[in-house]
């Protein structure tokens, strides 16, 4: 469960220090290398709910093995990529390959709770959050080391042994046929249960949205019209489908879950703007090497691990979300004071402050979905959480590309910090005015008894 769920975050964090070396090697500006970020998250945004739905139907084993095997293929393609286009393709493959780990883990937690009659997943959910934070600690530093030893291609080659290890463990440990999956197979045909038209409309809608975000100009107005039309068609399809890909009727009646998805989107705008934008600025605007840029981010992830461990022992999510929101806002304000001549300790201070929301928000959002989602759609609901998060990451990638343009300088970093601050304030408002969060705390308390 843990190894599968960390394949995505390790690829997210490693690429953060590899963007500038890739740009220099291939002669591409930040506005183009931003596609290396967005391509992965577009693929994962599409793949998470699709694979999550398949896991709900067939169980985690088969989907986990197929998707994780694709991670190894993506590693080979990225290692041998001759140009930026092929490298973007490798990131797309990585996105689809890593999208099974997290939904599979959440489905296994739910099925084990059902098997044992003990719905007390706090420790396991905390372990998943801490594992993701730990990998995030290793990612930038490991990326810097790999680049120093073998160049940026080594950051792609790393996926091959990781995929082999994950597939072998999956073969040995994952259950072959969960009882819930058997019952689901008896209902209707495969095509009807998968809702392929709904999936296609969802994919087209997200792709149009990404194209808008990656090139924010008035001359692309037609893309907004297309995205709106596709969104309307998707809504009509899902409301009429007997077994919809995303059950909008249930989702529409689940206001707490919708609020959680909204918080995830804006939280990840802040988190990934910092992860990618700040890393590029520390290398190109401040003058650090990829290895030292990775070192600068270590305080953030170390504090995030500590925050996850400590807060994971406490019931409820509202307090975690409020403290996380405050941490985001304070960190963005400090970013606005940084310049190319700022002392190094101020960079470390910003990273340290960002560790608080990094640790608290992820855990609180994950726990919220577990208790708010329909138990029969745990995996797909968890996948949809990641979809909203990755839409946030695409917004962050777009904001980074627009802010930096041809060079990651201090002025661009300040523009990005204002975008992050706006998202952080919106996150705080979504938390303060959400009165349903108390129900999550009550459900969490009951499950522990």
C-alpha cells in the first residue's frame, strides 16, 4: 500500500529540482518545461477516478499491477528521451502508471475494516500520510544527488527499480478477489458499469481546461466555450446513466465531500506553486545548485512529517485545517519579502513554515474523504480527491509558467506568491464557513471506540 501510494509524490518532488537542468539541456524556457509538471497531473487527474472506479468493481490487485508496471515503462522512455516532446510523453505514462496506488490503498483500508469489523483506520491513514511526506523529504535531495551523479535522466531511470519492487510486492501481498468485487461483477455488463462515454467526456473536459490554464490569453476564448460545453454534456450524461462514472446525484447531495474537494483544489494550488515555483527560483533566481535547492526544502518536509505524526493522534479535522490555512498565508507573506540577495536562512524559514500546512492539510483532507464518502465508492472517491488536487497542481503549473515566462527571476516569484496568497485566503474561508466539519470529527471519534 505504502510503496504504491508514494510513486506519484516521489516523481512530483524529484522533477522539482530537475526542471532547470532539463531546460538547459534541451534549450527550453520555464514556460515549456511547465508541461512536464502539467502532463503528469493531467494524466493522473484522468486516471485516478477511472482506476478508482475499476478498483471498486474488480478489487485493487489487477489494477495495481498493470498501472505500476507502466511506471517502469515510463522510466525507460524518460531515460532515453531525445527531446522535450518524448519527455512529456514519459511524464504522461508516469501519471497513468502512478494513479492506482492511492485508490488501492484506500480500498484496502476499507475492505480490511469490513473484514475485521473494526473501522478504526486512523493509524493506517496517518502511516500513508507520513510515508508520502517522507518520500517528499527524500525527493528533492535524491533528485539533486541523481542529477549530480548521472544527470537529469537518472531521475527517470529511478522508476524502473521502484516499479519492479512494487509489482513483486503486489504479486505477493495483494488479495486476489475481494468479496465486494465479486458482488459487483454480477451486476450488468462491464461497459455499462464503467460508463465509457462519461469517462471520455470527463477526459475531454479536463484536457480543455489544461489547455486554457497553460496559455491564459483572450485568443483562447473558444477553449473556454468547449470546456463549458463538455462540462454540461458530462453533467447530463452522468445524471442519466444507470451506473455513472461519477455519481453526480450522490455527490451533489454530499455537500461536506464537495467542500473537501474544493479545499483540496486550492490547497494544492499553494503547495505545488511552492514546490515547483520556489525550487526554480532558488536555482535560477537565487543561484543554488539542484542539490542545494533540494536541501533548502528539507525543513518543510521534516516538519510536515512531525506535524502528520503528532496531529494523526488527535481526533477531528477542523483544527488541522485552520492551522494549515494560517501556515499557508504566513509563508506566502514571507515569500513576498525575499530577493536574490536575501540571506539563506530566510529561504529555510519559508520552507519551515510551509511544513505546517504540508503536514496538516494532506492528513485532514484524506481523513475527511474516508468518513464523508459512500463506503461502496471509497476508491473512486479517493481518486476524485486526487483529481481535484491535481487540477490545483495544474493551476499552480500554469501560474508558475505565466509568472516566470522566460526566466525564473525574483519578480516572477513575487507574482506567483500573490497567486498563492489568494488561494490560501480562499482555503481559509472555505474552512471557516464549513459547518459540516464537526460531523467528520464525530465520525472519527465513533470509529475509534
